């Protein structure tokens, strides 16, 4: 596998994990016991830390990319392993 492919896969995992990490550890003004700014949405976070989200996403993306590359290298799970659809009638089994 080429390094550019690994970088692209890492980027995809990073973006997905960053979006998954967004709601964790965020508190609203009501939960934190702080006053709201006029016009602030009820669901607006008080303590949003994008650096922490990016760090968590970086670690998770590195783990998933490592697993993906290892699976590609060693073939632990293949398409044949996850193919659950029945074969059409008249086709030979492989």
C-alpha cells in the first residue's frame, strides 16, 4: 500500500472520529451553572475545547489506520468473510 493511500485513509478516519468526538465532554450553560449570553442557543457549549477534540481524533484515527493497514497486509477480514448475501440461483460456489 502506498503512503499516499495510507495518508488518505488516515484523513478519512480523522474526520470521522473528530465528528464522533464532538459531543463528548461538552456541557451547556445550564449544566455548568453559568449565565447565558443574550441570544445564545440553549444547546451552545460553554467549555468547547477544539484542541482536545483534535487530539482525541488524532489518537483514534492513528489506531484505526494502523488496524486497517495491518488488515490489508495480513488479510484478517476479507470481502468474502463479510459477504452475507445469498448467491443467485444457477451460479457456482467458489
